[in-house]
């Protein structure tokens, strides 16, 4: 038995035999063709181009329906490469003038272009070579007619093991014979991982050289929950996993049954459950959650992986489409929280590399420094609010001074006035709120509350700033602790401060999606929990088992405790009513 | 043959997305269309070629168009460039 730790890319557990996708090590022979055959060779190449274009058309449609038009743009770029004379004419010239075989001519041209890309200064440009590689691979396969779906040979339901899978491969995995997949490279946010999630197929990536340790037919447990694979498991472990698998499918079924029930405790205490939303992902299943609203639209993702910030029209289209899904329920759009660990190359001039980006220019600080970014985003939001039925709220990230809110307010007011004079009028008053995630904002809450309509606690950053621990830094990551007394007390301080002034308060950090934390947060009297979609039904089911009075007592007890250990013990042993 | 010098006005220069837009437009015309920058000449119908120019803000490029529909092509490409420059 071998256990390999990787990165969980898509949840779920799969058990089955391994099917190894062999890396393509075909060496392309330098082959000359008789000059009488060049016309035929050209024709063969052209056919491969046509076939590849047809393949791309098909995957474009597939990706569009599966993931939305943002991803299908990747395919569109591939189509342009396939039409690019720099590649196509060059290959044809080599075939005609040097009498090379189509395969060899293609490999020479791809090599040449790749090395030119590698010489470019900007990394994002250099990475275009992977797009070229994906297109070239497709062409080779159509030339040699070798491919014809490398997964079609799978006879029984199997787990795919590969060094790497292109997004184009991943789409083809959607067959009943594929239980899940594991790859040596890749990250949680790669296109391949996102595709796996939307197909609800368990996947583990980043397994370094696991594909070399596994042989065809080895029994594999793929645990997409924790991100490990187990090769040829011992009987006992196999048995446990089979039980776990049944438990997960049963739990999923029973969770679906609570969808339409109210969000309240056993004794009728209501807590609104909102959903956090990543605009890049448009998973149909999320629409079925009967959430009370959208608590956090992570707009920064729209700014990622590109050179120029998204324009007003592009943002407007995204916000409108998202807001319309929520009908009349409120939608909270967070101003882009750029900077920090979400580094982006938006050509913001010469930005010094920050030695401490989490304490640097991020969130509202960056927007105040580059106001054109803020103007564009707020304009798009105001336009959205004039078009949709739901109340639209704006949330400001990384507030540390009340002045920052006043600045945003000024801009918002100006934009609303400008649009109103052109007949573009918000259907509901636009509410403005602050994320409380910096200790200074928490402690001076009384100065912030008069400026805002609502407050949301960003627990991830609040914890990291309170304990002074960078959760990305492996050396100290274990000090990052949601159960630290200072964390609980600060959250209590914020909630009570808001209650006193009658301002609604929500939690949108990971803590709200932690089942063990829910009794405590409910007991403190939180109004709204904004949850990651994955955890929505699980948290709802926890909430529906709680007794509010017991939660209030638990919260008061926890606030008196002085160590994480005590608090963790207390919440661990907290009985749920139906248990 | 038509020639026109264009100064790159947008902050980010001709990056991936503008390159795609230009190539897509250029492909609609039968004329030969080239972009020249610092002595390097690329085919405007080539997305990879345009990206390799790495035309940054403040630099100048020259459009050379030759063919039956050169006037329409020039007109359309002017529009494409000014749209790219407006985007920020």
C-alpha cells in the first residue's frame, strides 16, 4: 500500500482500477518525402488543420455550455493559433520547399515559435507557448490519426492517472467509465480542476511523480476530500473508504431534502444563509440552493490572469447576469480585493515588489491609489443596480480607517448622480458596507458604523492580522487558529457593536463554513452567514439541529476561556439536538 | 499600398486580447496586412506574430496594407485600434 499526498482539486471519493494515460514520447523522425509527393503531403496537413478546427468548434460549444463563455475564449485563442500563418504557412513552406514530412515540418516550426516566445520579457507572454503546445498536440494527433480518444479504450469504470491533462482532455472524461482522475502536476485553480468540479468528478492533482509509481489495473482509492490517493490499499482501509463513500452519497441525498426548509434553529431562531460566489464559476447546482442572498461576490477573480483590467461593460454584463440569478434577494458585490496573495499584473505602472504584501497596498488601499479602477467598477455596479430587481450592496475590503469609506461614498454619490441625470436610476437604494478584517477597524467600529449600512466580518484576514501570522508561510501556518480567544472575543466585540447600533452584520470568511464554529457564531447572535457553496447544505443542516439557547450559553462560556484548547474542546463536545 | 503609422496609446500596449482582436479583424480581408515595429515585420493575421511585437505604450507601429480591399481594411483596423486605446 502506498499513500501519495497531493492537492484536492474536486471533492468526492472514487475507488477503482487505475488506467494510465501514457505520456506522449513519440520522437518525430526527420523524414524527407519525394518531391512528387509534396502536394499529397500538403493535402494531408490541410486535412489535419480542418479536422483540428472542427474539434475546437466542438469543444468550444462544450466548454461554453459547461463553464460559460469566459472559458470558451481560451478555445477561441486556440482557433486563432490554428489559423495563424506564422505557423500554418511556415509548415506548408517547409513541406514544399524542403520536402519534409508534415509531422517533421510541424515539429520544427513549433520549436522555432516556442523559442521566440521563451525570449519574451513578460511571463504571461511566455506562457502562451502552452497554448501553442496544446494546438500542436491536436494537430499531431490528427496527422498521425493516433489519438481517436485515448479514453475510449477504457473497458471498465476506472480512475485516470496521468502526468498532466489538458482542459481539452478533461472535457472528454465525461463518460460513465471514468470515476475520477489524478495528475502529477496542476493546482487547485487550474482550468482542469475547475472543469472537474463542474462535472462533479473527484480529482486529485499535484501528486509529483505518482503516475510513475502506478501500474495499469492497480486498485486506487482517490480521495478528493483530503487530496490523497492510496495505491493498492489494505483491506481494512478499503473497507473504511467504501463505508465513507456510502456515507457521502447518503448525506448528499438527505441534504437535498432540506433545501426547501427554513433557515432556523430547532427553537425557531432565524439566521439568514447567504452564498459566496466566484464569478468565474457558474455552477448550475448552486442555483438550486435556496439561499437568502449573495453575501460576497469575489470580483477580484475577474481581474486575474490578464494584462488589462476588465472594462465597465464587461463587468456590468457579469454582475447583471449574476444578480439576475438571485431574483429579488440581495446581492453583495465586493469591490475587487486585489493585492495581498491575489497578485495580479494589471500594468499598474511600475509597482515596487512589496516585501510584505499582506500589509501593503491591497483592497481599498489599492483602489484609492488607482482611482480609475474604482470608478470603472462602481460604474458597472451602479448600472447593474438600475437593471435588476434585487437590492445591490457594495462592500469595501480591507478598511482600516473610516476616511476610506467616506472616499468611496463620495465617488459612489457622484456616479449615482451622473447616471441619474441620464435616466439610469438604481431600483433600490445602493447600500454600502465595510469588511471588518483589520484589527484597527474592529476596535474603532464606533467610528465606522455611522458611515455604513452593514458590516461583514472577513475572518480569514482578521485571524491572520490578529495573530500576526501569514497563513501562506509554511513556517508559521500552524499558528493560524480560528479558536484563539482573541479571535472569538474580537468577533463578539464586532457583533455586539453592530447590534447596539442596529446595523446588520454577517460573516463571510471560511469560519462561517466551519460546522464546528456554527453554534458559537449563532450563539453570539450573528444575523447572516455567507457560505462557500460547497458547504451550504451542510451548514444549513447543522443550523437546523441547533438550539439557540444552548448556543448562547456555549458562546458566553467560550468567551470566558483563555486558551484555544479549552474552546476547541467545548465546541467539539457541543451536542446537536437530534443527536 | 496604404501605409499608416499608429502610436500605441493604451497603458498596457498590445497584449494578448488586443492581439486576438486585431488578428481576427485582419483575417476578414484579402489584402496583405503587415505590422512593422523597430524593423520587425509581422503578418497582422497572425495572433502569435502580433504578440511577439510586444508593442508597449508610447511605441509606434506601421501598418502596411496591400490589396483589393486595402481601404476597407485600413478603415476597419483604425477602428479596432482606437477601440483598443479607449478600453482603459
